[in-house]
C-alpha cells in the first residue's frame, strides 16, 4: 500500500485531482514540516462527487444487507492489518502521539466498520397485525448523505459516519477538516479495495465553503457534522431549509464530579484522561472538574505530581504521551484562555505556558480556585486546560454542573453507587460515565443534548439516524365507502 494518498479527492472509486483548486498544505504539527500538498475542491469536483454518490445509490441499496456488511467487515480487517501505517499517518497529520493513535484512532474506525458490517444483515422492518388486515414497515436508506469532520479524530470520525450510513444502504460524500485531510482518503481507498462499488463513498477536500456547497445541494438527504456549536448552528439551519435529516456532534464543557469517597488515584487518572489525552482536543472532555472539599487537597497534590510526569515531545516516539496542538491557531486560542484564567483570578497549579520545546507545544495546565462564571469554566477551550472547582453538597454540584448551554458528556466518581446513579439521572448530558471517563465503545450510543448536538452516533441508535421507515397497510377486507 502506498502510505500517502496520491491525490486530493477520491471520487467514483478512484483518486481525482484538480489543481485549479486553492492549495491546501498538510503539515506535521510537531515540526511544521510539510507532509502533503493538496487542493480544495472546485465546483467541478464537488459536482463530480455528488453526481457519483447520486448515481451509486440504486446499485448500493439494491444489494442485500449481508453483501453490504461483508464489504464493511473486510474494510475493518484491512484497517487492522495496516493499523501501524495508518496510525503514523494520523500522527503526522494531527500531531497526536503515536502511543494514542496506535490504539484509539484506526482501531476505533475498524471497530465501527465491523459493528455496522455485522448489523447490516439484520436491518428489517416490523409486521403489525391489524385484525384481518395487517401492516408492515420497510427500513429504507435516507439516500445521499454528507459527512463533515473535525480535525481531532479524522479517521475515526470518517468511519463513525460512513459505517452506519453505508450499512443502511446510503451513499456518502465526506469532507474532512482542511487541517487533517489525509486519512479519510485512505478510508475511501480501503473501502474500494474491500469491494465497495464505485461512488458509494467519496471524499472531497476544502474549507467551510466546500462543506456549505455540499450541505445545500438538493440531492443531499442527510448531513452529519462533527464540529463546533457555531458551525453546527449554520449547518443545521442550512439543512433545515432543504428539510434534510441531521446528526450534529458538537462541542462541550463537560463536568466531572469527584466526591470525597471516590477512589483518589482513579479519579486523578480520569481527570488526566479527560483533559490531556490528544492534548485536550476532545469534544467530550471533562474540563470542569468539581472536587468535594474534603478530598480537594489530596486530589490536587496527586494531580500536580502526575501531570508533571507527562512525556512531552516527538509524537512519533512511542514513549511520548503528550504531543503538540494541531495548529498555531489552536495554540493561540489555548494560551489566550490561560491568560484569561490568570486575569480572572484562578490559581495555576501546574503548566500555564507554551512548552520549552517551542513550536506548537504547550504545557498541560491545571487551574484551581476556579469559579462558575470564569471564562475558563464556561467556554470550550479545546486545549489542555483543566479547571478544578470545589463544592460542598450533591444538590449544589449537580445544579452547577448543569448550568451550561452544553450537554455533551458528564462523569461522576464516588464509591456510593446509589448516589452515582442518582447524579447521572440528574445530569443534562447525552453521554455519562460512572467511575471512569471518556470511554466511547462502538456498542454504546454517543452524542449530546442541549447545544451539544442532535442525534446519536454508534450502536443501534445510529441506525435510526441513517434510515427511515416506510409503512405499508395491506387491506385484506372489502373496502367500504360512505357513498
Ligand atoms: P469547526 O466547527 O470549525 O469545523 C468542523 C467542520 O465543519 C470542518 O470540516 C469545517 O471545515 C466545516 N465547516 C465550517 N463551516 C462550515 C459551513 N458553513 N458549512 C459546512 N461545513 C463547515 O470545528 P473544528 O474542526 O475546529 O473542530 C473542533 C470542534 O469540534 C470542537 O467544538 C469540538 O468540541 C467539536 N467536536 C465534537 C465532537 C463530537 O462528537 N461531539 C468530536 C470532535 C470534535 P474547515 O475547518 O475545513 O474549514
């Protein structure tokens, strides 16, 4: 296998180039070195991709679920066989440590293709007996889907959208983030190698304008976006105009509540995982860490010691467990929030600066004495900045945890399981964890409430968002009429 994609777009089963599109340079965030030069999709390219996906609908939906599933499962196997090279490519494109990408990115994509490859054959409707008559439902694909991805989990996001869409018999045009254009192309290549008919899954590159062209095209039936809340609002509104289905996986400012009776080391581990994995660039991160006052001093002591053990450096070195930010822009945003945290009166426990390595590296940062109204406690930073807030009682902390426009995720640590379930029942969040954090297996639905999103990815729940029911009433009696 050629490691690098050979052109900018993948349409109709093959790589396609149009050098008249604006150039799009992919760089290795750790060094700034150019790793690929691509071009944004021109109108001709987006038209070609939409036409290919439109033309492929009939053949793909006519295949049986078993046939579709077999192709997805074969693609999962190929991804697993090539895990190492795909992980290296993902690390080069995103800057995330190879230690992470080797287990979290391509592997999650393969799990997803395997899962939906397995459920494809079991997608059926219902029989409904109505006295002498009966009705039945047919589960049909929505049609042509557009997938738009963020830059933090490029291959995983492409798989999380493509696998359920394709399992249900839809076709797709996918646009990765312009910052991480490479691995979605590899997914298209692998799906083709696995036997996917030409045009069923296509990839085009570009910025928001390309995404917008795709979303507004009348041939498109469904839009699935992973991105920020402001982009989500725009894309949802554009999709609504065309009465299209949507899945919106958006941002968050999730609470992680740690009670006095929590297992201290596990709680610290969860706070580290939920703030510093992928250098903090994860939508479901528990960035508001509420710690009960009795355990707070011990928690801060262990958190500081363990955070200062982070191995920051070359993401391609498997010993590194904390890499650079994806871009200068994301670094600047994060440093800006750290400055605000200091100015608004929070206390730095550790970190707080660009790292001595230079480049796009930043120190994993912990603030304490954070209050609910501070910017670092209200706004999504999408960088390695943890806010620790203290609390006294369960009722108080639950009200504060829910006092946000977001509702993506939430977690609770306690050894009192009754309390754990009670707190989870009170969370205004789509995805919750008890005594762990940020685990997102394919078998569990994932998604947000409030401004954090609409719809669910993964598990059986995703089937509802990539298919629709046709109801058929079968009359077996004589037809009566009033006159
Ligand atoms: P953005 O919202 O900036 O972009 C998301 C995608 O939408 C990109 O591909 C972008 O293109 C595209 N886009 C931008 N404007 C439009 C438009 N008007 N029409 C169509 N498409 C458009 O998000 P980021 O890429 O910066 O990702 C970070 C955000 O994603 C965070 O808020 C994070 O919380 C969220 N996220 C949510 C996840 C979830 O599952 N809930 C998972 C991962 C991240 P381009 O950037 O190339 O211009």
